[in-house]
């Protein structure tokens, strides 16, 4: 690698925060024990907020953006990792309190690393990324609760986004009947290709609901939050479960306790950022054995890091679908 390399970095400015593409050297990296030569990162909702400075995602500055990375170890002072090991990182404060993956090289703590499964390339690992890894954690939560394909339909909100797209693929592959919720009619054919058997418009869940509504869903994976999550809870069947993993529609929850105390519904939070290594390894092993990588390719586009600003704006405007892999070397 050249002495300098490209990074997308947020810095304090007179009127807030600026995010620019800059050059950096190895000497500028954090003093952590493992250095990674990065091949790919990805674009998630949180990344888009950070790059556009739409929300205070970067809690200290300067901050290299990007909550994901995949690449190879090039230097290691850790007995657990050797030069040449294929590794990935999701979360652990990347792009918030720790420098992230929008760079060609990064230094990380050894305990953040997950070994990239042999069946998954670096590009595929970032096509999955935090969004797909979160989707897998959500699916595992449903399975651990005892939800099976015979339990009834599973609802996926925010279906055309990263978490939703991968969740649909996984659930359909496992034999579940999936109902997808999307605000874009243009996405319906795409969602059916991923495995959705039924579709609902976003408006069907966005209006204020009664405390309890007709029981419809054995389980749900919700990346929207707000009123959508409240309505989903009110429609979930007795002893069902809702895995909540996002807040694209708001962080409030205008619900009542009735679904919980009258139907025994479980609301299960999914924390992908600080999940234990045991949970991470279980999720990535399940992804390697379950995910249809031809379908994943259908839901994935690869874009250069040089276009990160326009891509982030497009994601927030709802103009992107599925997963966007960021080629940090382009």
C-alpha cells in the first residue's frame, strides 16, 4: 500500500460538522494491535446520517466514518490474529466513538474482529454488512422464541432497505411465509423476487392503531419503530414476538401494555453494535449456511467510496434499495 491512503472523515467545523474525502498516513491511525487492509465497507442508514451530518452519529471528532469493514490483517501484535487472516468488523462503536471502515487501512482492537467465513468473500461480507448481520440476529431471535414456518406469517417492515431485504431472503429460505411492508410500489417485484409472498403498503401500519387489533402475525422484524412498531405489536398473535432493530420511522413508541399482558407478546430488542462474540459468530455461521448468495447479488450494488456523499443522500431520500457495498479502493 502507498504511504498515504483515502479516508472519509468527519471534522468539526464552524457551522457543525464537515465530512470530506482526504488522504491519511499509517502514522495517523489509532494505536491498536491489529491493522487491516480494507477491501470493502458498506452503506447503512447510520452511515448515511453520519456522512450527511444529519444526526450526531460521530460522537467524537475527527472521526473516520463507516460502521463496517472487511479485509485482511497486514500487521498484528495479537496472538489471536495473523497476517493474512480474513476478517470483518461490525459495530463496536465504529463511526461513533471509534474510527470506522471508510478507509483503505484501519487499526482495530483484536476483540472486535470476526473471522470471515470461508464461504463468504470480502465483497459478500459487506453485501451482508451490519444490516444483514442484524437481520440474521433478528431471525435467530424469532427461532429461539419457538416461531416456526407453521406458526403463521412473519411481517417484515422497511422491507426494501438493507435489514428488510436480507430478512426476507433468510425467512423465505427457511420456509416462512413472509409479508413485506414497503412504501414504494416500484419495489414490489423486487420484494417478491427476494421471497415475499404478500405485500402491504407502508400506510397500512402508519396510522394510529387501537391497543389491540386483529391478530395477524406470528412474528415480525421491524426496522422502522414509531407508530409502525406500535401497530405491529397490536396485530401480533398470542405468544408472538417482534424483533425491533431500527428506528427509521422514529424512536418513540406510542403503544400500550395490552399486547404484552393480554396476549403475551414479546418485544425483543436487537443490539447489533455491542453483541457478544458468541452471538456474532453464531450469526455469521448461520449466514454462511443459510443465505442464498445469488439472491444477495440481486439485492446488492457496488459503488466507489468517491461517491459516498451522493449515495448517502440517496439512501436518506429512499432512492436506494437493498444493500450498497462501498469499494474503498475506488
